[in-house]
């Protein structure tokens, strides 16, 4: 990995950590932060959120005991003119076993990079997930180890709107 790519990756990871901390410290509801239940049972579920014409959709299948509270956040990264869609278990630990996952963008957006994390903030190995820049999505690979606690896509709006 080049030093520029490593620096960009570190910046995006740092942003995710700071956004997570900032949103967990605020009691004010945000239209771009929504809580939802991740439901086990071996059937496909989907949760979506939209911000200014860009739709972020999390699709998954998992097994486990009971529902878990997760959240989706779509945030603007002012410094570099990009945005992030983050799906995560707020505690950073999930007890569910994920069979599959996909985080995808719909709308006039260009995906730049994706990150996937297991429990305790451990970044998944590159062979555990696939990032399809052209399709603007990240999903599990055949080598995925069933542990997921956070998933993120960084993107830019490519449409005519300047208010995204």
C-alpha cells in the first residue's frame, strides 16, 4: 500500500472514530443518524437511509440469539468534500454471526473506499470483504469469518446538487 493510500485510509478511519464518538456524546436526534434492529434468523433483512438524493442500504443475513441495536449514519466530511455511510453496533461488539452483508449506495455518488471491522475495532482482513468501486458497494467474500461490528463507505456526490 502506498504512503498516500495509507494516509488516506488512516484519515478515513480516524474520521469514523471521531464521528462515532461525537454522535455518541450528543443527545440531540439527527436526521442522518438512525437506530435500527439487526435481526437474526437466517433470512435477509435490509435497512436504508437517504440523504440529499443518495441512498445508503445495508443488507444482511445473520444468526444468533436476539436482536441487536445498530445505527446507520450518513455524514459529511467537510475537509475533503466527501461523505461517509457508516453502519455499526454502537458498543463495538456484536454477538451475531453474519452469513452475508452488503453496504451499497444508490444515487449520483462515486465510492472511494470501504472499511469493515469486527469486534473491538479489529479491521477485517482484505480477503474477508470485496469493495466494488464501480457498483458503489462493499460486501462479504467467501473468506468472511462471520464477525461484523462496523462497515463504512466513503463517497462523493457526483450529481448537480451542491448541498449534499
